[in-house]
């Protein structure tokens, strides 16, 4: 049996209702305050924000949205999409936005807004708002301006596209990889160089080692390690194609770093240099053959001159005429001076020219021996300015004959009784355009009646003719405490010299 409510029960129930009423009013007030704060925040937000009904009517827009479409806020609220935008654009917008009402789920779309000062791009989040019965009331859209990011992406894409077009037009392969060596880009010419499809190479971290010739793999691996230290590496090595063909490639690698100086990527250019390497090998082989042939020519010329010298020696011994014997001996010495040139060239790595000072030392010592002069009685000094003076065979032979005559004359006439005395030979360059040769002795001196420009002896006549006619040089004689011959010979402009 139910108890009948008392007066006290009624008073208690009234107090509870009054308290609940106060709470609801407070909640409604707080809600209104929150909505106002939220509305102010949205209004001042730099991100375009709006809400719209399933029919496409704008319920709310903030300043950023209104500025984006170029109209005041009051001209948009209450209007539908077709009142704000041209029909074609409005249709596209409504089709994108209204998907949220069909799915009942939040949607994220990218929107392009055409403007006179340039298109703007936004990422828009569309959130459906439902009532207690899960019925769609409206949707709230919040947009983030991504124009700068889109422009950067566009510029990057255009840059990469230009890079790709340039890379694919080159005859050299352009590639890039991560720091482990795994290719992420290869220009199509790599297919021709390696004889493999790009799919076998891109993403294969060990491809560049595995495809290298076994004898070159260590060098290829070391180049990768050196790149991390030096940021730039160049290497030529062999690769093996699937059919066993061996090719030479030149790989120039560059380590890329970010703004903090940290490495993040490797790029490079790879060239097929097989033809060049084969040409170089053929040229080297041809040069070796020519060097051997030229060496043999110098050897044979030297031997032939020695034969001629031997014949003259036999003639001198058989003549019985002291004057004729001396002349034949002089001819022998001249032939020997020329043979010595070929002997020096035969024993040299450079078959086109000789070291003039070294030649003079050898020639002088042989002349001392042939005339039975003791080096201790007459001092021989060959002096240079510290650098080697090289002459080609066209100058070496006349220089040899000239020095042969001047040294022989000094040994025969300057020092009666074979000394004592000093014979000094000075060889040096003048301003890198001329060779100066000085033959100086401290002997008796050249007689006054001998004119070097109109010589009466065969030897001096030969010297003067070789200097002025064949070498296009000049010769001067100084008399005093001995005799000094000063010879100046120009370098040919086309002549290569080792300085």
C-alpha cells in the first residue's frame, strides 16, 4: 500500500526543482558565454571557417573566409553557395562539401580558390553536426591555407622535371642514392651502359658493388667510404654486363648536405669510357713500339758511326804521315761527338732530346782520355745554373761538334806541357728564350791574328759556320787571362723544353 505524500515531502520536492532550475540556467549561461568566445575566436582566426546546411546555405562565415572570396561577411551569411560563387565553381564546391551529409562522417578535402592575385589552396576539414536523434543539422568547415606549401611543391616538381629532362637528354647517366648506396633515381641511359633494366638497379643497395669487375670491387667500395670524408670522389673502373662484356666507366660522385651540414643524399654522373680507354691502350702500345724502333735507330746510327771511326783509325795507322794521322784523328773525334749523341738518346727515356750538361761532361772526359790528359793536371768544370738544359737532336749534334772543336783546341793549345790549368764550361738559359754556352780556359790565350769571324783553320771555320748558319746563333771571343768563347743559341718557338 502506497504511502500518501506529506506536506514535508512536497516542500522537499519543490526545493530540489528550484536547485535544478538554477543549475540549468547557469549551464545555459555558460554555454552562451562559451559560444560567444568560440565565435569571437573563429571570427579573428586567420584560417577560413564557415558552416552550411545540407541545402548549401551558409549559416556562419568568419572574416578570413569572407576576405578569401572577396565579399563582406553579411553578404554571405544566409546565402547559398550559388549566390556567392559562379555556377560551375559552386557546383564543384557543393559536390565536395555535401559528401559529409551522405556519409555522416568527417571529410578532409583540398580546395583551390581562384583569385585575381593568384590561386589560393586550402585543406578543408568538414565536420557534420547532428541532433539528439542523429539527424544532420549542418556542417562546420575549417580550412588551412596551404598555398605556400603548394607553391613550394610545384617549384620542386618543376625543378625535378627540368632535372629529369636534362638528365635524360645527356649521353652520361645521372643517378642519385641514399647514404647506403641504394639508387632512388637512374636516368634511362643506365640501361644501355649496364645492359640491365632499371628495375634491377633501383633500390638495390649492393648493385654498384656486385656489377663491378672483381678486381675493381675493393676500389669501388673504398670510393664510397672516401666520399663520406671528402664529399667528392672520381673513379674509373670496370663493370661486367650480364653477357660477360667488360666496360670501363667513369663515376663522379657528390655528397649532398642539408642546411645543417648533415649528409642526406649522394648524386653522381656516370660515363661509359670504354672506347676512350681502348684508344688510350692502343696509343700506349703504338708509342711503345715507336720508342723501341727509335731506340734501335739511335743504336744502329751509333754503331755505324763507330764503324766509320774504326775505318778512319785503320787509315790513320796505315798512313805513316803524322799530319794526315792527326787530321784523321780529328775526324774520328768529330764522329765520336755525334755518335755520343745517339748513345745518350739510346740510353734515355726521352728519345727526342738530351741533357746538354750531361753530354758535355761525357764528351769532355772522352776528349781528355783520347788526348791522354790527366784530369788532375787540367781541372774540368762543367757549370749550370741549377736547372737542366735540354736540346733536341737537331741542336744536339751541331752543339756536340762545336764543343768538340773548342774543348779539343783548348786541350791542345792552351796548356803547353799538359797543364796545369782550368777548363770551365758554363751552360744556362737566358730569359727562357736562349741557351748560352761559354767555354773558358786560363791558358795562353788565343793569338791576336786569329779572327773568329774569318777563321783560317778547319776547326774554327766549322765552329763559326755551325753557330751562325745551322743554329742561327751568335759567337763572341774574349781574350785576356786565357780565352773565352761565348755562344748564344735561340730556342725555336715550337720546341718543347723541360724546365
